[in-house]
């Protein structure tokens, strides 16, 4: 597995014994630490100052990695994997051993409490393919933190990367510019402001399905700054057009790993004519806000099986398609647009707790 | 909400006598077309093309109907085309041939050309030749050159 810190463009790199300390932009700090599991778990001890208010922990290991538990400085368990592993409400993907990379943001919601000063302990589990804990499994944990006492207003820095040749398609770049305006309009009432830096990158326009991990994503993200979410705009995803946008994980990391991006395919957003109507552009802006919303920690308020939900108590736990469309159809994170073949309603609303989650994401500065 | 709208529209359409002189600017989907449309609408995890057979006994034609009439969200038509290309390349060969030469459907042309290396060679070479002679020849040259398939790449030369 590739290392996380690699050549990410950190402003300063200070090396200490067994630990890498990273000096970054104001408001965001970070360091990395190497650990190995004993009895299947490893404790990551994090010293939190009075000023730090949120943590983003990214782990890269040899085996499947999952969060076991989080303890606050008083020794209280504030999150345990078993409380969320089989629940029908989703809080974070960190509790599921899905890959050798794991990402956790803490706190997630206001009800999760605040990041009190002192030593926090994050217990990480290494799991083999059969689901058993594995000892002697080594991993690297990257810890980033931010200082944001109010969680009321934040810039979200995004590096938008055009895949090879896509930046030469004027009708695409014009549409993307307009979609960013739509995205900005959606987020502004929640006190969130995407700050998009547009670049090009050496990546095939048929983008990888980032949820399964990709070395191409790792390589492209190494050119992003440490406080940027990477959004790659290509032509298609995974050799076809079934996917219009995919977030690497929920939440996603600000360091470089094989899932450290959101990818977007322009053809699926433009449709068969290949041109962007005003409605296509509006929906593409909603797609950008939706996918980056996943990356910052939001789940769908309800999945399309109508039997699992997010962990936001202010998004109703609806039970069927009609009920869900009526109660949640205008929510930005609803899993499908609400359309009637030729027109769609706007999906630009977020609940108060959904906004709490976005504001607590460590990359919301 | 959507399903109700479509259902009501469908019922209204079914109950009205046909008027051959009337124009119909907004064709209404059949129940099976509505079902396929709903299945293709989600932002994530689209169904497999094979699984759509349970929603329609005439899936190929329903997909082609959606490609023509379901303009929003944009990816419904795109996903429908993908399923026709992957599941019905033989049955709908003559229809697919038109997809790379329609000047109004550049997105469809790019999608089709991009799928050629996954299609049987007999279809792929025929469609590629049409694409190279059509209004999207520049797109065709670019994608065929990058396809990695020697037979398709040779067509560009």
C-alpha cells in the first residue's frame, strides 16, 4: 500500500523520532504515527489542546482497518464500533473494515460532544479477510486537527482536477464553472463556501471507481494541498456511464491515499446530446455538493431500500418511496433526483444536523 | 411523488381515445417504462442491466424509448444506452449504427465509441467505420486511437 504522506504538498515537514510532525496552513495541523496491533488492536493516543476542535484521522495499514472505539480524556467511551456496526442508521464508515484505509472525523455531530483538551485514545483494529482480529499488523495513522470554535462558517478548499483533455472541452469547462456557482449558492445559507482551485492532471478521462481504491487517485492527490478536497472531473467512470459521481469514502481524507478524491464523469451529467442545459448544470452543481457532502461525512438521509437511514435525528426515517420523496425529496443528500422525464425539483436543503456534520469536518476551515 | 406523477399521467393517457390529428409534445411512459426509469434514476449504485429485465418484458425497446424521451436526469438516457450496447448489440444493431452519426447526440456518440472495445468485433468495426465518416469523426479518432485495440486503432490510420 502506498504511504499517505508521500509527496503531499505540505508547507513544512519536520521529522522527529518515530513521528512525523507537519506544519500546515493556519487552522490545520497534522502529524503521522506508526503503530502495530497487539491482540488485534492498536491505541492511537492524541494530545488535544484547548484550541483544537475537530480531528481527521486517516489510517493506512496492511490489513483491513476499522475503528474499535474512541475514549475521551476522562476515559469515557464516546464511540464504540458495536453501537454502529449493524445498526440501520449510519454515522461513519470507519466502523466497517472495508479496506486497508480508514478515515474518521471526530466529533461528527453536535450531540457527540466537543473535543475537550487532554489525551484522547482512538483504538484501531486490524482485521483479516475472515473478520478475525489480527495481531502484529502495522499501520500508519495520520492525524489532522483544526481550530474552529464556532462551527458556524467555513471555507472548504477544493482542488478541481480536469482529467487529460477534458480541460480542452469548452462546453464542459463552461458548464463546470456554472455548476460551481450553483454549488456555492446551495451551500451559502449553511455558512459553507467552496473555494475551488482549478487545475489539470495526468489522469485518464475514464476515471477509476474511487470507492474501491486506485493508485491513479493516490498519484493525482499528491499534488493537492493538505487542506484541499480533490474533485476530479473526467469523461466516464469505471469504463462506462453508470456512475455520474463517486466519493472515495464517508468521510474522506485530506491526505493522499487511494480513495482520496471525489470523481465526476461529465457525460452522465450532460446526457445523450453531450450539451449542458441549464437544468443539467443545476443538477451537476447539486451533484458536486452531494458528492463532496458524502466526502465530508454525510450519508443519504435514507437509502433507496427504504430501510436504512443516516444518524441525523432531524431527517425523518421514512419507510417507502412515496413517503420519502414527500418528506426528503428536496434534501441535497437524497439518493435520487425527483424528476418526471423532462424536469426535476431542486434538491438544495440540508437539515440542521447535516450542517453540523459538514461544519465539523476538519477540512471545513 | 415521481412514481405517482408518472402513474397518474399513464392512467390519463390510457383512458383518452387516440386522436391522430393531435400533436403529443410530451409522450407518456408506459408502466414498464416508468419502472425502468425509476430504476435508472438514482445517483449511486445503478442496477445491473440484466436486473432490469424484471421491470420490463420488452426491455430493449423500453430503454430506447427512455433514451428518446427521458431527458432528466441526464444520466437516465445515458444508462439506458449503456444497457442497449451491452445487452442488445445484436438485436438493435441497426439502431446503434445511427447513434454515432446523429449530429445532435454527441454524448451518445462518445459513449458508443467508448464502448466499442467491449463489443463483438463485427459490431465494433462496423460502428467505428461509420463514426469515422460521421459528424463526430474527431471524437471517434481520439477514442479509437486510445482504445488499445489494434483493430480499432488501425481503422483510424
